[in-house]
């Protein structure tokens, strides 16, 4: 995505626009504005503020998040974060596979196995798209 959300969110308040644009960068797909307090805190605080803080790269944040999600068995979010990290070039095939090995030993084999499934599906899908 070259310019996520550019123009689509111009009518929104600055913090919401910044949050939605950042969500698109992090997730790798188009976002729409949502309603309710949960979405407000997600877009306006987590993405407009926290994901834009200095000191950590997106890759750093993504690595921490993948570890946390694996350790707490929140594999549904891994199906978003791992493909997004791969597509953004933050983590390559070798790095993703090394993460699996490390996480198996720290988070447990069943959790690591699920991460491995997400990693291998991500790599296979990318290879199919590129015709490999």
C-alpha cells in the first residue's frame, strides 16, 4: 500500500484519520471507520498514539505482539499479524520459521505448532500468488 487511507479519511477528526491510516499500515488491508468505545480506543489510542510512538520499529512491535499472542493462545490475531509482517517485509521466511522454533520451546509445543501452521500457510499463499 503506497498511501493507505489517503483521502478516504479526510472528513474524520485528525486522530481518527491517523489511527485508521496506521491500522492499514500495520494490518496490510483497508480499514473502515467503526463505532463504539472499543473501536474508538483501538483506532484513536492504540493505533494513532501507541503504534506511532518513537523507540520501537514496527518490526519490534510485531515481534513482541507475536510472542504475546502465542503465549496467551490468541491465535486468531496471529492470522492477521504474521501475514502482515511477511507482506511488509518485516520478517522473511527464515525469520518466521525461527520464531516458530523459539516459541515452541517457550510457549509450548501446541502453541508453537499453531504458529507454525499460520507461518506455513502465509508462505504458501505468498508463493502461490507469485507463481512459485
